[in-house]
C-alpha cells in the first residue's frame, strides 16, 4: 500500500514538474517576444531591422535560442525556491542545531519522553525520523533485546524512515543538476548559430555585410552569457541544497547513534 502511494505521489510530482518546465519556457518566450522585442527597444520601432538602443533589445537580437535559455534560467529560480521551502520545512520549526543538542541531551539523560515531546514540537523530516527511532527504542527496551539486536532494530527503523523522507528532499534536484549542463550546451548552440551567421556575412559576395556580421557575433556572445549565467546559478543552487540535505541526513544518523549507545549503557547497567 505504501509503495502504491509512493508511486502515485511520484507520478503526480513528475507531472507537476513537467507543467512547471513548460510554463517556464512559455514565460521565457513571452518575455523575449513582447518585452525584449518591444518596438520601444529599437531604432525606428522595428525589432527585426532596427538597431537595439538598450540591453533588452540587444538580448532580443540573440536569436531563437534566447527564450529557451530564459526558460531554463526561470526553471533554476523556480525549482530553487521550491527546494528552499521544502528543505527548510524538513528541518523543522525551530533551529535544527539547538533541537539536536536538546534531543541528544535528553536521550543521554534517559529522558526519552522529553525527547519525543521535543520531536513533536519541532516537526519536519529530521524530527519525524528521530521520533520513530525513539519509539522503537522504547519498544526494544520493553522487549529486553540485547545490545546487538536493539542496534540492528533501531538502525533498520531509521533507514526505513529516511528512505521515505529522502526522496521528498531530493525531488527536482535532478532537474537542477541537468540545467547545469543544459544551460552551457544551450548557450553553445546559440553561439554556434550566431557564428554561422557571422561567417555567412563574411562569405557573402562583394563587401562583407558589416551589419549581418555584427548581428551574428552579438547573437553568439549573448547566448554564451545567458547560458553561462544559467549554469552558474544552477551549480550554486545544486551544491547549496545538496549540502543542506547532507546536513539533515547526518543529523538523523547522529541521533540514531546516540540512541543506540544509550541503549547499550542501559543494558550494561542491568548486568552490573
């Protein structure tokens, strides 16, 4: 039942991500066509033949690949904002470091109920995973498991909860990482397209068409800049969120180790 629910949630999330991608590309086309391509940005009011008089007009002259690159840039921004809110929510309501210090102190002191109450107050993926481990700790304590059996049971509980929480944290990270390469490749495609136009102007009969040559070089440089900007933003976002996810996972593992060590001390005190 859980697998079916997880699969349907994954399909629904994939559909939403696809819609967001299409919307970003559509918005990129609208920005390129109607904002950057506004007659006010060109001499004579003609976007096709007029010379651009500002930055928006210059970017518009970058050619057909520009709206796609703008769409990619919007994707990075939108998915980064979405990941920020999801990962922040996963950390819980309060400060994660303060929560971990409080929980570990309660666990080491044997105040398991206080630790569970702190998890209920904190909420989020980390608190949920730790709470499940604490509940399992109480179960194995009642059953009187030896240290090795308890360790295996608690670690298994943490792994199961983490395996359910982690996909939610890593969702859409693949899209951001893909945009690192796609931004660069898109910019390269626009660069090649612009250079083809530039060399086409040089190869024209008679005196080279300087306007066509300038347009081709401009298109090449604009696409390169836009593609690199997209890739830089995607790299920063991906590394930032990956580090955040690693911190959350480490916090769960750290708490699990503390719970296991506390149980071992408990079993050791019974033998004395």
